């Protein structure tokens, strides 16, 4: 898993508050999505999400990563658009 993909997975999960919904949106199996999140949490050595009966919510570390990840993804998307122009 590359970091950009992991970032997109993480942001999608946080935005939808659901692993199942995020997996559907990203067209990947929910167990694979869970594994990607576990790998990301292992890489940053932080728990990023709290799993609850209602879905998932970001931890303090997760909220910090989410803010940065949004910016990173916007910049990547903007760079892609500029390269195509």
C-alpha cells in the first residue's frame, strides 16, 4: 500500500464514519480496508480511529492526521490537474 492510497482510505473513512461505506465508495473489500488502516496505524505508531457500535471516529491523533491529509490530497489533485493542462 502506498502512502497516497492509505491517505485516501483514511480520509474516506473519517468523512463517512463507517468502514463499510468507505469500502463501498473505494470499491475494495471491507477486510482489505481494515487491514490498510491497521497498517497505517502501525506506521504512525498511533491509534487513529475508535471503532464504536455506530461506526468509527478519529482519535486526537486521527483528527490531526485528517487535517493534514485533506491538504495533501487537495494538493495532489491540484498538481494532477496542472500537469494535464
